[in-house]
């Protein structure tokens, strides 16, 4: 719900009060003919307050643009004031130049800091990747070495078995023919 300005709250309160009084006045007029004179005066007062609430709303409609125009004028006067004489204009320009130079140095430092952080992060990631590759390469090399030894052992064993089998076969064949 939007917040109300004090003027709006006053206007709403007066309008509500006027409505309550009008309702009270009309109810009492219906129920008691003896209070007819009192009811008429109450209704007249309520309508007067209703008119006041209406007047507050109308006043508000006029005051808002006037206030906005005065605020805009004050802002223009405040922004132009430093440039009304040559000395103050030069001082203001020098001050603005210093502020710009200071901001540029801040931006440069911040950029430099960001660049250095990025370089450190890239170096850290590269080092981690190199360690990972070295560790995996050593692991693979040791697996290859042990597998190669196992295969060489199996080949030697198989060769000896084949040579023994061939020697036995040749000796059996020679023994059978002899």
C-alpha cells in the first residue's frame, strides 16, 4: 500500500469524519423528529467539513507543481553558483579535474589488482593441472612397467615351455624312428 502524505491523511480524515457525521445526522433525523433541528445543523457542519476536504485536495493540486518548480529552480541555482565568477569557475574546474584524476588512479589500481588476481589464479590452476598430469603419468607409467614385466615373464615362460615341448617332441620323434 502506498504511503500517504500528511495532507492526504488530513483530507481523508476530514472526509471520513464528514461522512460519519452525515450518516449520524441522517440516522438521527429518521429516528427522532424532535431532533430535526439538531440534525439539520449537524448536516450543515458535515457538509462544511466535506467542503474543507475538497478544498484541501484542490490546494494540493496547485501546490505540487509549484513545489516541483521551486525545487528545480533551487537545483539549477545551486549547480550554476560555482560558475558565476571567473575565480570560482576556475576553482571548480580545478577541483573537478583533481576528482577525475583521483578516480582514474582508483580505477587503474582496481584494474591492476584484478589483473594480478587473475594471473595468480591462472598460475595456480596451471600448477594444479601440471601436478595432476604428472601424478597420472607416473601412475600410468608404473602400470605399464608392471604390465610389461608381467607380459615379458609370461612370454619367457611360454617360450621355455614351447622350447621344452619342441625338444621333447623332437626327442620323441627321433626315439620313435630310431
